[in-house]
């Protein structure tokens, strides 16, 4: 947690299930309220297995509208079309989520909000 910048960085690794992601979202919401965090950078590049796009879209409904998410994925985890679909779906719901293949690009994008 970088309280000065109001940024939380999550390093996600191993096998991640939809239930794991739901629990993580609950924890993020708690931290967001307690520490007044507004931006989250999630690095999923070390995940061995992750939920499919359908599960991810469903989970985005739980995102607080005011929170911004930058998600870093590897090329093996999602195609450009998958990423575009997830971003567009979130935008239609008023959510702020953008996906990247580079942690540096994700950092640059999320820092625009701080």
C-alpha cells in the first residue's frame, strides 16, 4: 500500500479461482474504505491458472465505481480481443478498468489518476 499516492499493488500468483477473486475484492473494498485508496494495480503475470473472461466480467460488477483498476496480464493469459471485451464491458457499467501486458504501462496509466 502506498498511502501517500492512494495506490494499492496486488501481486497475484499461483492458481486463482473465482472465489479467490471474490475474497480479494472484499479485502480491497475494506482497505479502500479504511485507507482511502482509490487505485489498484494488479499484476497477474505469475498466475498459473486464472478464471475465464466470463467470471472476470461477473466479478467486475462488484468493483466500486470510484476505484480504478490497472491489470497486468501475460500474452498467454488473454488475447487482445479478451482484454478489449473486458475493458468495454467495464466501461459500459461505469467501471474503470484497463488491461496491460506491461507493468510500466499499467503504472503510467494508474498514476494519471493520482
